[in-house]
């Protein structure tokens, strides 16, 4: 059971160790998934009394989803929140504020979720949003199978942990987005080069001007249900042997 004596623990030293492990990934090529697995593992070990931990991320359309969970208990509890549209994690995201349940059997704020989770063994919950400079990315939560497992001290600890984790998650997601943009940009350049080469091929083979060659390429693409770049690639591909 959480007590105020927990506030006397050397939290700064504990969090410093967590931050050191996190900071080693800031400039690495880790994926978002592996970063989240580390965050969940550290949260479960850092917050005393936690029987499971998880991270919910909000996608580009604003939809929440559990992207990492330490146990089926966490994933099932989260899934019920998304299905019912209520629960401590959903509230933490909506209000950008920590949420704590001391005992789900006595909680009245989210009656449908608490009723649905009864029988799972879950008794207490602590969740806090992952807020970075560019906004709220999601929430981190810990679940316990005993009542009143978390108190103000654990809430402060998870809040400090979440602040560090939010920066890590934001950096990882920004890196991933930049990588996707870079790949799309390379594909765009490749497609442009294919179209340019195909126009040159048609101009030389059929004696066409540049505009006429481009119109011919578009006609070929429409006839075969292809994009101009796909039609260009087919046009430039080596002819099969025997032809």
C-alpha cells in the first residue's frame, strides 16, 4: 500500500538512473516500438506496487491505441477503455492531467469501465499524460492488483518519469516521421527520373517532341491502369529474351 513515506525515497537518484538509460537512445536509430518497450519496462520497475504498465499513443487522427503493454491485464483494461470511451487513461488524455483510482470497486467517475473490469483482478490505477513541447503524445499508466497501491508519492514519480519519457517518445516519433518523409522524397525523385528517361526514350524512338512524348506516356499509363512512373518503368525495362 502506498504511503507518504514513499516520498522520502531517493527519487532523484532513481529517476537519474532511468534518465541515463533513456538518454542513451535519444540519438540512436531505435524504432518507436523498441523505445516504448523500454519505457514500459522501466515504468514497471520504477513504480513500486505496479503489476503491469503500458503506454497509449494517440495517432495522427487523434485515435488512442495501446502500443506497448507489459501484460494481458494492461492491454485488456486499455481496450475496454477505448471501446467504452471512458476510463482513467481516456480522461488523462482528454484533460491532459494525471488520474488515479484507489479502488475500482468504489470508483464512481467511470462506472461502465469499472463494472466491466470487475473480476479481472485489477484494483488500482495510476496514469499520466506524455506531454512534450509539441503537445500530448499519449499516456503512460501502471495497474495494480491491490487497492490503494499508489499514492501522491507514486503520482509524483510517474509524473517525473512521464516528462522524461515524453521527450524520448517525441524524438523517436519525429525521427520515424522524418525517415518516412525521406523515403517518400526518394521515391518521388526516382519516379521523376523514370518519367524523364521514358520521355527521352519515346522522343528518340518515335521522333516526338517533349510534350508529345509525355502525352504518349500518359496514354500508355491510362490504358494499362498504371501511374506514369510505373508505365515509364515498364517502357524502359529490357525486352524479354526471344523477342
